[in-house]
C-alpha cells in the first residue's frame, strides 16, 4: 500500500459492492455522503477514486473481492484504490502489498471514507484515519439509486458464533440503531417513492434499541408508514421468532408474506455441531405455525452441505428434511472452512470433490421441489411490483409477488415501480410467466 503524496484528483468515484444487503446499504450511505460533497459517480475506467466494499462470508467471496480490485486497477491504473468491508477485517494481508491501494480500512472505518476521499482529492495526501471526524450517518439514506426496492440497516453485528461463521469476528457484537432513527429513514424513503423497503441487519432478530424497542415494535410501527406498500425482512433466525413477532407479522398486510428462515442443515447432529440454537422438530413446528398464521406465506432458506462430520446418510437426511419442509428457494452453500472459526479446526473435514458433488445434488433437487411450489400458483392473479425491463423491445418486464415469487410478463415500461395485477400463465427457467390483467 502506498501512502505517499499523490497527484491531485478530480471529484469522481466508482463504488463496487460485494456481499449482503447490509453491505449494499452501507455503500449507498457512502455514495450519498460523497455526492452531497460534490463528487460524481462514474465508471471504474473514468473514476479518480475506486472504492471496493468487500465480503468474506466464504472463500469464494474473498476471491471475488480480490478480482474486483484487480479489475478496478486494470480499468484505471492511476485511480486511487480504497478497500473496505468485511474482507479487510479478516484478510488485510490480501491487499496490503498492492501499490495502487491508497487506503485499507475495515467496517469500523466506513464512516470515515467520505472524509478521507475529500481530503485526498483536496491535498493529494492520505490522512491518518484516526484524525478524521466520521461522517454522521445517523440520518441514513434518502434514496436507493434507481432501485424500486430499498434496503435499510436497523442492526449490525452478531453474538451467535455459529461454528462455521466468520461474521461475528468481522462485524463485532450485536448493536442496534434507535427505532426512531430507522423510522425517520423509512419515512424519507417512502416519501421519495420507494414503495417497498427491506429491513436488514447482520442478525436482524436481535434488534433492540436503548428504549427497549424490539423487532416486533419496529415492524409494527413501520407497517403504518404512509406510502410504504410493502415491508420485507432480509432474514430472520428461527430462534428469534416468538409469539409477539408472529402476531405482528400475521396481522399487518403491509408486511409481506415471505420470510428467509435459515435452516443450514436438516439433522440435529450437524445443527448441534454448527452451534445452531434449534432442533429440526422445532424448525418444522415453526414453519407450520407461520404457514397457519399468514396466508400465502412462502419460505426461503440457506442450506450448507459438506459440513465436517456429514456422512452420506446425514446428507440424505438433511436434504430430505429440506425437501419435506418445502421452500420456494434454497440457497445451497458448499461448506467453506473459514480461518478462526471453530469448524476450521475440525478433523473430519470432507474432500472438496465430495462437497462439490453434494452441492450439485442439493441444488438440482431443491430447484425441482421449488418449481413444484411455484407451478401451484399458475392460474392465479397476483399483485406484482414491477422492478425492471428485461427486454424493452418485447415489452418484457420483471417483478415480484407479495410472497417473493419472481414473475416475467409483458407490459409497458410506464408501469415500472407500480404494483399491477398479473395473471400467472406458465413457468419457464425457474421463473413464473404472466400477463398484466387490464
């Protein structure tokens, strides 16, 4: 890393984000801070500053982060490269020997990057980040670019320490924003035309502010915001769902009938070694309760295959459990041993070829099961929030139903960002096909 004096730079920046919705939200916050101070966002080829917000949830995420940095350097060798995010927290050594990089700072320095870039553009030198006054991000964001759906971070950090997960080490302990601050941001986004907002956090179910408000309080209040037609949750852990949450979730039509409910494994033996805080029976009971409480609810989930100690029999049991519960989408992750986690040192690690084969089997079978669930909606007419045009020449649009089914359908681009009734007529390439009901 080079911290010597640099040439003066114009006020242009490129921002590339990897990873979760929290990272995407934090990038949007940084984007607005820079634009507010007169900077212009442009391509990597033209930008004086290239900011890469990294991810480290898997080894593949680490590789993608390094690739993004190399692409930015190749696009503009004279650009000032700034690296932040979870990848920096875990593997600063990956980036410190890259001469084009002028600053490396983890998540705790994200609120100083805007001021650092401004100082670098003004003076040509890199200030000590500890001497920089952080930008006040408490007011949050006002827009989410051209996206119909906006993300709002309500919580950060995690105290769970699942044995395979590196996130608590790079994000720190669980902490929450004040509910009123989140509400102000939600209202501002709704006023600016975002009809759907996703509340997000590293461990969202642990939301608890200093006034005693918890997640049910937040979503109950948020559901009443004028102009907000759809409220979603990014992900919630099974152990964080209690009777109060189910009551609020079920009774508010603004809260969409979809939850991403991580299962991770379908056997009690592996769940215990993962340090997950529920049994298969408890998860199955919760899924049944949610389906009884909220009409048309669909669940999506995460599934890790190839965890140390997973025999052929345990893999089949886990997959059978997943298929039996029935998810409209399963994100299958091959086990990735992360340095510093408890699972990293387990002696019963499986061969990569075995893990890869199991992942392929799980993906194929869960897609087949999900397609059965989706095809069950053919013939129904459902409200779809129009998000983008896939092919403007053919009038092909895409959007999502309340229970988070992706639909491709024909219609005019003028309906973008609006909710329209769509009759579901078929299924193709993992997507429902439909037509606007006029």
